[in-house]
């Protein structure tokens, strides 16, 4: 198949999943065309079956806010026509599904009309925050209802979408995935750990786009309690609006020598593979991709019992779940597991097994392929 993929090219989960999906599809022989305003962060491969098409937005004094959605629709239609795409797959409803809908209509009304079905994958914020804004709700509902296929990354998000938007269009749940050949425990982890911690110290990590919903300051609060009981270091991977507040808190608590801000890391798997625990105290997660990637690396998770997280993390078996803001309970669970080496490694291996058996790319990518095929058959 010739597949066009549009996602936000940033550090967020939807962009990561969209990019990784394209890479996996290309590895299976499909021709993949990424269409976005810049090359996705994780698109660092020169695979012959992958092409990137930049969306250029003209800057005119007339436009206080340049119309990216219109430029995207035009580029989608151009790429689909030039490269004879079979299907578009857009990640995030706003504005990508609206742009795909417009591109489909443009091609259908051309001198030589052609079909361009598109699939929308809902990731979370497009529904729980942006889509729930009354000013966006009607257009979000319209774009979802007029998609040729709709998927959601968790049962929680499916239920929330139906509830918030009264969607009648069938929504299929296809979980996020991880390449278990890339994300795995590094046999040289002990040697690599010395770059960040002493031999007797534990390594905790956090990975996100540092938005308020990720509750980065809770990560610092949890770690502060942990390091007082267990010698440890904290690695923070990512960047975003909450970084300055977190840096201030780290300084205030005297943790500058124990907390390292690594910024946007290209090969996250290398850092996860040396970690003992990942902290994910988010206010809301529709899935929890960072936790899954950690699971594949045999790293248990301390997370909040929200959204789709319980569909990924089993409390007491692959990690621990607590209520939002309950940093004391999360710290207590972290200290408990970090103080028991045998249980920590057993939980890590269980987490790896769960990632392989339920969320491995080799299982999930065929689900997307079959979904595309069903959409194309209906539109034939």
C-alpha cells in the first residue's frame, strides 16, 4: 500500500506513535509518505520506502494566524495525486482530520476525480481538551463522523469520545505499540549506568513533553522523598513549558547534583534500558506510551490510576498505581520496590513479558494493516 501519514512532528505521544507506525509499515514493504510542517523528531531513518513532504505555510500580513489546516489539505491532495496514495492516516483529530476531509473532497471534485479514503486515530488531547472546547466540538465531531475509519488508542478514550461527542461512527481500539527488538534491557546496562550514577545508586526516569498535565513537579516531589530513603538519581527526558518550574523546585530542594535534565533525547531506549523505575504521575493519560516503552526495557512504572493507564499497567504486577497528586503513596511504592532487588527484577521481567505479548509492534502493526484493508474494501 501507499500510505500518507500526518502527525504532529513533536515530542508528544501522538507524533511518536504516528512516526513509529510509518517506520514499521515501511519495514513491512509499504510506501509511506509523511506530510507535516517539519520532519518528525523520531524520523531519523533513511529507509527507501519513506518520503517526507513539508507543508509550507505562507506568511501574509493579512493573516494574524497563518492557515496551516488549509495548507496541509492542499499538500495532502498534491501528494496523494502525484504519488497515487491509497489511503491517508491522520493522528490527532484537530486539525488533521479536517484537512484530510477537505483533501478528499478536493480530489473527488477534480477534473479526473479519484478516491482518497482517510483514517483518523484519536490520541487523547484532541478529545479530552481541544475537542471538548465548545468552539471546537462541532467541527471535531463532524471530522470524526466523516472519517472513513476511526481508531482510538485505548478503551478509555473510545468511551470518552462516544460520551463527549455522541459519536455514531464505529471506533476500533488499536493499542499503542513498541518495537521490542529496539526497546529492551541492554546487557551492558551496568557499564552504561556509571555515566549517570554511582554503583550503589538507583536510577529513576521521567519522559514527557513537560506540559502541565504531566505534573513534572510531582516527579520532583516523589524523587525527593525516594532519595532520602534510597540512594538514587533522576533523569528527566524531554522539554516543555514546565521545565523552568521544575528546575526551580530542584534547586530549592537542593537536588541539583542528583537530578539531570537531558532535554529531548533521540534514542530514549538507551536511557530506559539502564533505569530501575519510571515515574509517570500524570493528571491524565489516554494510554501511557512512556510506560510501555519502559516496560519493554524491564522497567516497572509508578503511575496514576487515570484514563487508559490501568489498561497498560497492572497494579502490583508490572508497576504501581495511585491517585493523582498522591506523591506520598507513589514515593512509598517506589521506595518499597527499589529496596527489594529480587522483586524489582521479577517485576521488570513481568513487565517485559506483558509488553511483548500484548503491545509488541509485530502484533499491533498487522492490526493496522487489516484495518486499512477493510476501509479500502468498503470504499472500492
